């Protein structure tokens, strides 16, 4: 009778939100990521919500700086501007006034960064799962997507560092990652390389380490296979992430800045 009653007890609900894992994943990842990849529930929502809140806060801080930069940009007239009539000159100047509306300075950047987080997570989870599966992984799709989400936590630290920098210096970050080693006015294939290198920094290395630790515990593969699978996944991901920034620079003729994923 006691056995029947014990069997009829309801199961404990599966927790999908795990804010208690945030600090352990960052600073004690071995045990924490083992829990992530072996959890019955998909727990990717926690890191994505944290990143989403941080990019919104970052957009609010960057908005005034972005507006100031747009208004202080010097006016560059066309070569024969002095020969135009005053009416034509006035029309040209009005047409080329920077758009400093709330939507352009705050909403659009925030929405672009939010899309970057969620699309980037989905791409990383899908690429990682396919490559690990082809390598012989026994891990589930849900575990790989959860691992992809938690591996993005280092970018939360990066956003906080960037917000502190913007508040302290009242300046935007113009050359992120290691893109500063290349000329800002690069064109063609070099422009794509600038966009790609803007995504390469210490936080990407941190993410790589977290992915390797989690994949070793969840896939059952040898460390060498996991190392190669994770490296290939991140290379494919940042190549895809660099495309929007490269395309924008080619279309507008402006300097390549960081594409919308990871701010």
C-alpha cells in the first residue's frame, strides 16, 4: 500500500529558469555545465533573458552617445556644392540631416541586438548539435541547445564592461574585438575580415572553453573530437554573423562596425 502511494506522488516540476546557475557556469563551469547537459528540462531561457535585459540597458546608455556622435559628424558637401543655388543647397542639407529620432537611436539598435542574441543562439545550437551528432555524440538536441545558451554568458560580462566604459568615457566603442589591427576603410574581402575580426575577443575564447567543457560531459566523445567540433561550430557561426556587417558596409560605403550579434 505504501509503495502504491509513493508511486502516485506527483513528480517535481522541471525547472526551466535557473538563475542559480549563472555564477557557477561562469566561475565553476565543470559541475554547473554537467548539470546543464544532463538536465531533463531545457534551461536555455535563463541566459537568453539575462542577455536580452542587458542589451536593452546597453541601448539606453548608448542612445545619447549615438545621438551626440550623429549630430557632431561634420557636413561633407559634394564637390560642386558651391555652384548650386541657395535653394538646392538648402534642400541637400535638409535631406542629409542625421536621423536622431528615438526609433533610430534607441529602438532599432535594441531590436537588432535582441535579434542577434536569439538568432545567434539558435544557429549555434543547431550547428553544434549537427556537428556533434556527426562526430558520434550521444547527447540530445535539447542538451546541445541549452549548452549553446549557457555558453553565451561571457557576453553578459562583456556587455557590463562596455556599459561601464560608455558611462565612464561618454564614448561609443567603435573598433571592437581585434578589428582595430586592420584599416577602418577596408573594402572587398578585407572588409569582411574586419567584420569577422570584430567578433573575435577574449569573450569568444571564454565561450569556446565553456562549450568544450559542457560538450565533453554531455556527448561522451573524446576531448579531441569535442575540441574540433566546437572550433568548427564557432568558426561557422562567426562567419555567418560577419555577413550582415559586411553587407551593410558594402551597400552604404561606410566603415564596417560590429554586426548586430553580441553587441
